C-alpha cells in the first residue's frame, strides 16, 4: 500500500484530460491531489470520477485555479466557490481540508495526513519591498497573476485576510494533533522552497510567511505542495518538502505517462532528484 501525490492536473487542457484517462489502477493505494485540478466544478467532477475509481482513497486540497470564478460559474465567488468544491468532493467520498485528518494505515512511519487550504498574502517578497508596493514590484517585471482578476475573496475584504483566517483555523486544528503529520497544501509553506528562475517575482502569489515554521511546529514528516510547476524534493530540518506538479502540456516531454508523475510519499519517500517518480 502506497501514498502517492500529484498536483496541477489542469484538466481544462485536452492533453491533460487524455493523460488522466490513461492513469493506471492503484486500488490498494491512496492519492493526494494538491490543487489546481481545473477551473470549474465540472472539471473537478470529471477528475474525481476517474481518480476515485483508480485509487482506494483520494485526498484533495484546492488550488488557486480551482477557486477562479469563470464562465458559467463567474457569479460563484470566494468562500461560496470553495464550499461548492468541498461539497462535490464529499459526494465522491474525497477527503478535504474541512474533514477530520486521517491516519495513514499503510507501511512506513505512523502519521496523520492533514489537507490544508491556506492561500497567500504577498509576503514571499524581499524585505525591502513595502507591502503597499508589492504588486507594482511584480508588475515591473511583467508578472501579474490571473488571480488578481479571477480569484475573489468574498466575503473577506482581500485574499490576504482570507489567508490569515485560513491559517488561524488550520493552526488551531493542527495544534490538537499528536504524532507526525504530512501537511498538504497547494501553495508552498516556505519561501525558500519557491524557485522560479524565469519569473522570480511571481513568488508573491506563492504562499505566506505565517507558515514558515509549520513543519517544525507541527512535527511534519513531509510537506506536499504544487503550484510552482517545477517538480522538486528538498529537506528542511527533519522534513521532506515535495513539489508534485503534473503541469501544462508544454512543460512535459511529448507522450509522458501521468503514472510517471505520481510522487510516492509513503513508504519509500519519493525521488529526491526532482524527476518524475
């Protein structure tokens, strides 16, 4: 029995939908889906209909694309969109950040799997960039995240305030846990794991400094995330950090199998060369 992880399936792309349909059967295993399945409820529905037939259990967290208000769902905004996503996951028996954390029953060290939804607050920036000038700083390099137009925080006044509320909620829940945990979030928990060689200033949309020490604070054996579309493995202290993106078609070799992008989290512990595992 294995615990696998993948993120950024982006099934709005036909090539990714085709790849997902070709995913092998892993009925004895669990799968973490670390966000950005698609942009609409219909795309999430499609993905879950496949994934829940291929794996014994599926664990999901939302990414920024999942929360976008687009097309026929453009009036479903913020918390309302998130709640609709959670409801759809529960229809499939998929674990969400609103559900009880589950204990891993398979081989490897005993631990809880804790799905999180934490967002970002523009704090992954150089210290000399003022908070009120951070968007301008990013725009100077030609970088503007589509979230600024499509990810609405309603009823919160800003995405940063929504992020603060989610961090407080999750920290309270994690503080009540005992023993090692695997923390799962779409966005990286530490700024020093955000490596974006071609668009470094995109970092402001990649997480929050509020979570920099969570891997130590909550005794994480591993942190699983996506969002960067740059697969990697890293060690910080006693914790493995695993970026598990599938990504856009242009970012993969032609004909690459999606099964090769499943990162094994337990019991083996993934590949540490950042290659598909």
